[in-house]
């Protein structure tokens, strides 16, 4: 089809499905290929380009004073034919086509609209791209064509398959389909789509492919049987078919034969709208199919233009004449002899096309035609921008502009890359740096109606605009599911891992096949299908479900637990007993048993014992800084005060006994009341000095210990300086041992005269308790170390209290007749 004009645009369309192979040998006369199997859709696409050019020529706002012409060729879906047609358009070598009296041959075209297939467009663009002749395809979607290094002059008004793959991945992601099968055609269309799926499905959708199979070209029963058997045995319930409808027809024959149902199909744009697959006997298998479809548009005036088509009586081989013969089943004169013999009729050219119902006048699904329409307008707008260039301000060398009489294809490539317009249907058209248009797809759903009919309804769209970015919308309520219940199927290799677990890949299997492993203690996962478990913060621990972190349990010797209550009660009981004993002694302070052996030391000893009982309370409760600093200092000073009093009492006993012997009177002058008080003060001051140096140099501090239990925080006081703590205990031990030795030396003194035996017994108890304390303290963890120390304090304090004051209280309260000076002094022991 040709039409003259100031600027000629070429076009390549699939007007026929098949062609015979011409004899191209050098020994015979070259023959042109013969095409057959008329394709009405391809013819309508060619007529759409003619209509768009006619509409542009009538548009007073576009290409003013410039007339567009066209030269359209049939590629017959054959690479050789398409390649020959493209080179003919570019070189202008077509023979015997007279456009004007003074011009023989078709002038070279400024650009080509087509081809509609990826494989043909790759071959054509590879060559004409060397000369920067723009090729604007309406249906070649292979992602490989986005490579501007290989295809510098290629543009398209259909989105790249990379975007189509991404749209399919978004559908998979929306319904949680992570385990899918992939069927592809063995051409550039299918192979490059498979590469995109393999590289993008995991990162973008978190899924993987159960299998990838290549559909054979033609009818290959054995291979199709094997492919369908793989589909039937696979656990994947979702199948993506990236192929043309011819291969799908052959595949579905085998699917029906093996009765493979229960699959959710996802169709590529090549067969989403294929009527031949929307038949009642295929709907049990293909019903509910979700497909990606090229954007449907509306082209006002196209119907009237097509209905005005009339055959060309001067050219019996024109596209229109072949359409006429195909539609009305007639032949133009002179008809072939075989046609006449078969009783075929002749075409008159007066047949009424309005009375025929075929795909030519079915405008319910203008998709490929809409892309052709946009491609022609893209070239027209680019040409219009190029011709409106102001001299001296052009984009080319020396700021020059293009001129209508000397237009070059490479100049149009520059303006095509910058074109930007909006169609009457409201769609924005522009090209990115790869020559790809702003992508937009409709999401379609095959609805199987109760009466057996099938309709293909639009349920969503996916697009990317220059300003609003990526947008994916899907109306799930409108989707027809071919399952019972009417819900989307589940398709996953492994069930999702709930929070509290992590995914563990199965060796040798795809990443979608995994086991769910519970998080270890101290780690959690709070999302579904977590790859890793995260550790809880230092003061937190994992919940029993391992799905969130909870504050760690705290452990310390508390007033509210049984052990703490028991020790607190014992401490207060000891304090109360000390107060009672002190009260008894004060009440009976004038009696001989109280006055004997310095009653002042006895009172001081009772006060120190009370302090010993009370200091144990500092070891109970949550450790804080001041309790940590005070507990050991109070303990050390209280016990040194206590042991100092006992030591001085023992020394006084020895001095008094020595003074009772001849010549020993002088020993008493060193143990008067002042000396006794001074000795106690000095001995206690030494311990106070030790505590002061310890607190200043390396003070005990509270510490959160997580070494004993991972799920608990043990609050304890670290001593700061082990040497300081050892010196404190060593000093107490030194005084205790010294008191014990002195009391032991006085054990043979008269019983009625002194309490040396009581002191000896009490100090033995004291030393035994604290000797046992050291290994028990070291081996006890956490709060039990504090409990051991409190127990040692209470045990030793009770030992001293009972051993020293128990007999005296017994005499005061129960045997008052022995509480006399005579009874205490006695007659002495003459043994």
C-alpha cells in the first residue's frame, strides 16, 4: 500500500500468516515469495496507520503545509521477507511503482513503523540502526531491544517485556504465589522473558520457579506430552505462559488430553486476548486466567474509515483486494482456472462490507491498533518539532536545523527521543533513554459465565508515569476464580514460616523450598518468612514464642521472696532479742552479774551485736550504689566493734586473775575503764580506716550480671577491690582468732570468777561460721552469695549473743539467788 507525500513513512505488518520458500539459487530465475493465510488483524493495523496519516494530514495544528505519505509492506511473519521489505523501504529500490510522472520508484522513507514481532525487529533494527533510520515498533516487546548500544534508532509504543515481567511478579506477590511454573516460546520473546523471570522473581517477589519449559514450534506430541506431565506432577499451582497463541493452542490440546485441571494460568500479552482459546471446551482448564494486555484505546473515526475501503481495480495484488477476496470469498478477474472450475464467484467491488461481521469492524478491543496509532503520531510530533526549529538555534552542529528538502533519518531520531504528547484517549506518550515508552498494561481476567460463554474483563492496571511513578491497581473483588471455593489458590513450595522461626534452605532445592527453624534462645523474628533471627537487646530476652523481646527477669535477694522474708525476720528477731537483753541488763544494772567484768563493755557489745543484726538488712533488696558501699563497711565495722569488745573482756579476765596472785597488782592499772574504751576505739578505728581506703580507691558498685543465667539479670554488688575485701575479713579474723586464743588460755580459771569458757565457746562458733563462709560464698551464684553472707552474719551474731548472754539472762531471770557477789566470787577452787 502506497500513498505519496512530502515525507514518506514506511510500515511493516503481518497481513499474511504463512509464505512459501522462494527459490533463491543462482541457477534459476529469482522468484518472489508467495504469502497466504490472510490475517484480518494485521490488515486492520496497516489500515490504522493509513488512517492516522490521513488524520494528521487533515490536522491544521500538526505538520502545517507538510503532507505525509506512506509505503506499507507485508512481512508474512517471515524474517527474510520482512528484512527485504525493510531494506527496500530504506534504499528506495522498489521497481515499477510510479507515484508521479516525473518520479519513478518509491522515495526513501524517513522512518518505519513496525515490525510487530521481536525477532524480526531485532534483525531489521540491527541493520537500519547503522544508518540511524528510526524503527518505531508497535508490538515488539523483547527487553533486549532496550539496549541502545545495539539498537540506537529503535523506539516502541509497547512496554518492554521487562515491565510485563514485573507486572506479573506484582500479581504473584499480591496473592502470595511464590512457587510457579514458566512456559516460554523458543524465540527472543520467550527467552529474554525467562531471563528476566530468573533474575527478578526472587529479589522482587520473593518467589522462584518450579520449572521452566520451552514450548516447541509446531505440533510435537512427544515433547508436549513431556511438558504437560511435568506440569501435572509439579506442586506449583500457578503457571505463567510467555508465548504466542499458536504454541498455546498445541499445548492446550495435550492439557485437555491429560485432563490437567486445577491450575491458575497467567497469560502474557501475546495470547491474553486470543479468541481461539476462549472456547467452552477449554474453559474448565483456562477459566479464571489472569493476563497482561496491551493498553486498550479508542480511535474515533477509524470505523468509518475502514467501512469506506474499496478494492483497487488497477492492482489485483493489493492488500485491499486480498482482503476483499478473503472476506467475500470471491476472486477478481481474471480468476484462477482452479477457482472457476470449483464454481467460485467473481468479485465486483460493489459488495457491501457493512453486512459482513468479522474482525475488521470489531472495535471492542483496540490494542495493537492503538499502539500503531500512537507510533504514527509519535513520528508526526517529532517531525513537527523538527520542522519548527528556529534557524541558528538548532540542536545540530553550528546550531543548524533540519530542512524539509534535506531531511535525514538521524535527525528524526534526535527528536523522537524528546517527543512528548497526550493522545485523545488521555494516554501520555514519550520515550526514555532506552527508546521505551511510558509503560502501561491492563490486567485481564477470563470469566466463565454460567451459560458457557467467556468474557475477558479488565480487573486492574499497572503503569509508570513520568510524575507519579509506579502504580499497580487490582480489583480482587471482580476476579473470577475457577476453583472451589471461589478463592485464589495457594501455590508455594513450603508454607510460610510464622514469627518466631526463620527459614532454613533445603540443600539442593530452590530458595522457596525451606524448613522453618525456631529461633534460638535470646533471638526473635517478628515477621513472616524471616531469613534471620535477631538478637534481643542486652536487657531483654526472647519470649516463649520467640516473636518478641521481653524484659529479662531480674534476680536479687528480695524482701518479697521466701528466702528474703526469712532472713529479714531472723535479722529483726536478733535485733529485738538484743534490745530485750539490753533492757534486762539496764534494768538489773546494779546486780553483781551485770557489774562483773565491766558492764559498760557488755552494753557496748550488745549495741554492736544489734548493729551486726541490722547490717544484714543492707544485703537484702535491689543493690544500689549506697547500699553496695555501706553494706560491707557496716558489716566490717560492726563486727570489729563486737570482736574488740570480746577481746578486751578476755584481756580484762586474764588481768584480774593475774592481779589476784601475789605481785600481780600492777597489771590492773593497764586495764582500767579508760584503757578498755580506748582499746576498743583504736581497734575499731583501724577497720574504719581500712573501709575508708577501700571505698575511696575501689568502691563496690552495683552490677548487672548476665553470666549466670542468659535469660535473667542478676543484680549484685561487685566488691571493687578483692584485696580490700580480703583485708576487711582478715582483720576481723585476726581479732577473732586472738580473742579465741586468749580465752583458751583462760579456760582453767575458776568457773565462778569469769566467763572465759563462754568467750571461748562463742569465738569457736564465730570462727567456725566464717571459716565455712568463705568456700560457700565463692561457690554461690547471684543472690545466693548475698544469702550466704547474711546467714553467716546472723549465725555468728546469734552464736555470740546466746553464748555470752544466755547464761547471764538465765541467772538474772530464772536463778536470781545466784546473782549475788558471794555466789559470783565463790570460795574459789583450791585444786
